C-alpha cells in the first residue's frame, strides 16, 4: 500500500513538473515553434493544417477516414475483417505529425500531451453527439499489462482517458478491465497474427460496473482493431450492452496488396 501511494505521489509530481517545463499554449507539440494561447490544441497553424482531421467521410464501423478511391461507407480493412466492438471513431489519420504526438506521449514521458489529446477527443465526441446522438455510460482505457505500465510509468490510454472523462463529466473506470498476460510488441504484425496473440489476454475485474451499460473504450491509436476487439469481447461477455471505441488517430484506409 505504501509503495502504491509513493508511486501515485511520484506520478502527480512528475505531471506538475511537466506542466512547468511544457506549459499549455507556449510551444507547438509537433514542431516546437513558439505559439500563443489562442492556438487550439497547442498546435501552430502549419502543423494543424497538415494533420488530416476526421471531418469528412469515415468508415461507419471503425471510424477510419475513407480514402478518395473508396466509394463506399466501409473501409477496406473492415470489409475483410469483422469486428466485435459496436462502432469506432477517431480524430485524425495516423500520419507523420500525429505519430510524433503519440510517440512523445508514449515513449518520451510527455504525459502533459495527454491533456491536449483528451481535449481533441472531447471536441470530436461533441461533434459526434450533434451528428449521431451518440450516448454512453462510462469511459474505460484500453489496459496495459502491469509490468509494461511499471516500466513506462503510466498507461497512455489512461492518461488520455482521465483528461477526456473530466471534460466529458462522465465516470472514468481505469481498473475494471485488466491485461492479464504480457505480449510482444504488435508493430509489424498482420491482423491475423495480432488477433491470435491478443486472444484471451484481457480479463474483467468488476462485471457489475459494466452490466447493461454502454462503454466507451479509449486508446491512442487504431490500427487493425485487434486490441479493442479483445477488450470488447470481454466487456460484452461480462454484460456490457454496447462497446464503442474512440481513438486519437487511426491508420490510413488502404487496399490490401495481393
């Protein structure tokens, strides 16, 4: 108990130090250019314009931005692979600048960026509510294995989710879903390999918290959907009514090469 309290105090102190070193609206989080407080999302005008935001056509299943050579309303990936989650949404395409934002958050200790990403996702959810009337009951981050979280010091999905939930004024449940088995990094694996490795890695700690409720899963990136499918499978089996997914960025809508 004492070590857990010390760990929490250290995390709070680290966030306070980061707030001093990287104060809101002083530097662009992508290029580092000095900006003023009127710049939304701590982005300079050039970087903001370069990001491909999800303001046009998106896949009606996973939420990816649809490519210009896709005339339908389903991305090429969702045509080939069925998903367990009910519906997904994203804020932007996972290009060079979103990748730099995510990498700074995940691998360089920039937990301050989680607040900015949470704000981006909140604005996206506000737009979705106006467009679709989407509603949910609670927010849950995609879990990280405890050993990986101990090494990194935090779960980036939980950092984002905490700030997002505060803006949404909705319950945040970071400890209901657990990742009970550690896995190798998934980067570079095929969708089939990802699904095989992620099968059975998540467990539910408190089924009562989700029973007959609509859950919104939060993560930083959506690639193949295997991770959120694994989470959704456990949540739905535990009694959740529906499982939605919201990510900061999603991979491009591309045709699978033969």
